[in-house]
C-alpha cells in the first residue's frame, strides 16, 4: 500500500473510533507544541503537524491508534499489520 493510502486508511480508522484528525500548521502557534491527542469540548481530536513527512505522520498516528481498542472494527490487513507491529514495539 502506498504511504498516502496508508495514511488515509489510518485517518478513516480514527474517524470510526470517533477521533477527528486535524492537520495544522503548528509552527505558527507561537509556543512549542507537538502532534498529539486531546479532548476539546468532549470530542476526541488528534492534531497532526502538517509539516511532518508522510512517513512520520503514519508513525505518529499509528502509535496513537494502536493504544485504542480496535479489535471489533474491520481494518484493512496492511493497517492492522502496522498497528500490531506498533503495539509490539
């Protein structure tokens, strides 16, 4: 699977887990911040630095999603393998 497709599958999985992924320009925030998970007004949000490489975005988002129970959701095999490898680390 191509990196862009893999990243989109991870975003789709996050959506099914009721997590909104938002890519933002974190360099303009004026404070030192990193990509990560937060809760805003009761909604789950994952803020991704849009300046990260696609491979880094995949690694960051996969690490976050691997920790969330997802066994009851259909996930394409390539994404499931990635999440399983991420958990194993």
